[in-house]
């Protein structure tokens, strides 16, 4: 053998020795790695007397993997070779939890074999209690299990089926494998053992999982009962399946399931379906270990994300349709509308013009962003000289290498985009709001002109038995639109959808504010639809303000209650909210 390969394998064994002691939480565990050993196909085994772990490198690693390419001391290195680390976790679990002295003289060979078998899932359950993040590696090892040969006395088929159940189904109860992937083994084992006996055996291995480390007497009690249920004599020479009995040797294959061989049957096929759901070689090469439970969770999460995406796309289409109906109606839709609340238009007063200019100035100040100062590197002046990079440039030139060094450092100013602003106002025009319509009409005109100063967009709608545009999006009305409030119903959902569709409130760009002026006493169906809409916009980052002119006003979840003592305070309160939203955008 190549001396370099021998040295590389010895170096890997030393690294794995460090890993094993870390996993076992000890400092006295010996580790040996064997290669190309033809006398046993066992993957790994543990000798409790010598406190020694042996790993069969030819099984743990793909035949094309060089020992120099394996680094079990880093996270990425461990994930690239999960089967090797799974073996280490399993044997490290033995080194931590398998505390056996000599077996009791009264214990027959079959009882000892059963005890060694039951120890396999028990130590993995204990290992996961201490190191739950190692589950992915134990799964890799479990998916590479090879079951014992069925050769032996007539009852060896039941013994083999019971051993298979303990190794596979026992790992389900230990939390290593999932019920779904182990179901083929359960079904075939039940055919051989019978459902009743399989249930009794499950009770026994679950009892073994709860035993404390070193409870040899308790383990033997469970093992004796196990042998009785299988139908064997406790002194029968039956094949072993545990890997905590020292070197398995050519005649007693072990190591997480021992050797395969002999006949192919339904149970073997079922086990093959479980332990190799995907090619282990492919898993080793790619470092991607497939966890069926994780795959299921990922698929469910992806499906939920798709459902949310479809729901959002549907909501946006609904909003766009509402915006077209409200702000760009066809002649037929105008004729079909109930009587409009708009009752006239007037010239804005001097006070309203001053208020609009003040709002624009406040928004402009809040929207302003200082240019960012960023540091850039350059090969030529100006800028501060970096001696280190200057020497690097000289060295690169002297060796006729491409000069990548940039020795000069300078700060430059970079323009920062100013966030856009969108303001939607929905005003209730039912009979209870009649006394407030004049100031709300004035506020709509002020916000349309104030947001125009910062290239923002504002729109106002009135909702009652219909949704009526008071100020259309982006419009800078020359006159104040006046309206009345004498409706008896509320179409809040359509009003908010129209504002969302016209102003793109639900798209996370810039500062977005939805202002609602209403007492919230609506029909139940409108309350339910409005609650869903407000919460959707709030999740999208829209600041929803609910101006309450009456302390008894009902506010939908997701909106901020803004008590207003005087309706004339609404413009000032909304201005403050807009400035705050811009500064946080």
C-alpha cells in the first residue's frame, strides 16, 4: 500500500480518536480504524473491557474518498461524511453509556445476545438526550444498517425478525427514525412474529430505553423475557446483532446489525426500503442527508408559502379591481351608484393654503436623507496611503503578477434615495359623521397638496352605501370637495381595497399610512372583512391610524387608536404620524 495513504489513514484515525472522546465525554477511549478487512464486514464495534472503539473505514467512507479529504473536526467536514460521524456517535454513545462488567454466570448466550441487541437503540436514545444535534449523523448510520443473517435453528427467523424490529423500530422510539419510514419493517415483522408478540417486544425495548447506564441486572431481566417471547431457549447459540461485545471476528458478525447474507425475503426487502431510501453513496458524496421528517416539514412550509403568495396575489387583484371601479368608473357603473355624497366645491381658504405649505415643509424635512459616506479603495491618488497595500503592489509587480492591491483609501459621498410617501384616507359618511364633514373635506385638500410637495401620493374616499372618490390618487385639486354624511350602511372593505389598489399600500416601499375616520359601528360582515384587511395591511408595514371622535368608537385590530377631542386636530395628528412614518422608512 502507498505510504502516503497509510499515513493519511493514521492521521484520520487520530482525528477520529479526538472526536470519539468528545462524543463519549471521556479522555481514555482508544480508537482504531481498520481498512480492507475481509474477515468481517462489521461497520464498527465497541469493546467495554478495553474501552476501545473500532471503525471499519472501508464501510464508513466511499471507496473513492481519500482519508486526507475527511475532516471530522469541522462542521462542514462532518456533514460531508455523515455515515462516518454516525458510527462515531453510536460508538461514542456506547463508550459513555455501556457500563458492563463480566456477564452474570447464569445468563445464557441467547439472553446475552438479546441484552447486547437491546443496548443498541438504548444508547442512541441516551446520546440524543445529551447531544440532540447529532440526530442527522445517527440517522445516516441507521440508514446504513445491515441486518444479521437468518441462518440458524428453525426459530432463527423469529429471532431475526425480532432483532430487525429492535434495531429499526426501536430507533423509532429512540427518536432516530420516523414511523413512516419504518412502517414496511413493522408490517413484515408482524407477519413473522404476529402483532401480539410484536407489541410485547415493543413494550420490552421501550422498557430497555428507560434503563439507566450500567443497569446490567435490569437489562438481563428484559432480555430473558425477550428470549421467551421469541420462543428460543436462553442458552441457544443465536446470531448476535449488537456492537458492544468486542471484535466480532469472522464467525460472529456484529456492528449495528452485523453481516448480511443468505436468503432474500420480504422482511429483508422491507428493511432495504428503510435503510436505503436514497443512495448512501450519493449522500456521502454530496453531504446532503435526506431526513424524511425534515423533507415533509419543508414541503409543508413551501406549500404554506405558496398559499400565502396566492392569497396575496388574489388580494392585490381584488384591490386593483376596486381601484378601477372607484377611481376610474365606467359610465354604466356611475349610473348604477347610489346618490353621491358630494354636494359641491369651493375655493380653499388662506388658512388651508398655509396648512398645506406647512405640511409639505414638515414632510420634506422628514424625507430628507443625508448623503452616505462610503470608503473606496483605489490604485491611484487621491486618498490616504495604506503602507501594507503599497508594499503588496510592489511585490506583485516584482513577480510579474497582476496588481490587485489598491493602496489609496478615500471617502466619497453617495446619494441616498428618499423614501416615497403614500397616504390613503377613508371617511365614514354614515349619519353619525354629519357634523364633521366640513373639516374632513378641508383635511383631504390639505393632504393632497402637502404630499404633492414631496412627490408623494394621497387619496381620499368616502364610504357609505357606496364608495365615492373625494380626492383621486396624485390629484392636486384646485378646489375643496365638500360632501355630506347621511348614509345608513358602510362599504369599508371596498374603500380600503380601492385605496390599496390605487396607492399600492400593501407593497413594502416607502412610508405608507392609512387613516380611517369612523366610529366603527358597522354591520357584522363588514367588521369581519375590515378586520382581515386592516391586519393584512399592518403586516405589510402600513401604519393604520384610526381617528376616534367618540370615546365609544370601535377600532379594528391592527390599527392605532388616535383619540381626537376636536375634529380640527385631525390634520395635525395625521401630519405627526406621517412625519414619524417617513423617519422610520
